[in-house]
C-alpha cells in the first residue's frame, strides 16, 4: 500500500471514530468529507482493513442506501447487524430502517 493510501486510511479511521453511537454514515459521505468524493470504494477498503481495530466502529459505515454491504468482512455474517441493533437501529433485509433518522453527516457534524 502506498504512503498516500496509508494516510487516507488513517484519515478515514479518524472520521469513523467520531461517528456517535446510534448513528451511521456512508462510504461516500466520508470520502466527500475528506475531499475525495470519488473515493468511496477506498473508504470501503479502509473499513475492510479496520476489523482488527476495536477502536474503529466500522459497523457504522454502510452504503448510501443504508445497506450493510460490508457485513461479510466481520467475524460472522450477523455481527454487523447485531452491533447496529445493540445501538438501537432497526435492520430488515440487511438495511437500516429509517436510515435518514440515524444518518450522520461528518461535513455538518464536524463543521468549524
């Protein structure tokens, strides 16, 4: 992995650590916040690599429709859903229900 990618991953992890419990955001929203709106896949790669980091709540990052697209990267296929449900979210068919109500936008939340 290049130094540039390592730095990007570190930046992604820093943002993800700030997502409040009971909230979720999308790969694309994190990419936009970091000034790389076309890098949502790279945010996904960072999340895939984060599962060995207990201080990075990767379960709070989903696709733009609230789908649990990263669930296969957890220790078991139900772990992501269990973590989100433990935070009060309702999941049906691998999708966060009322996603707009739990959506966290770093550009708004972290604005100076």
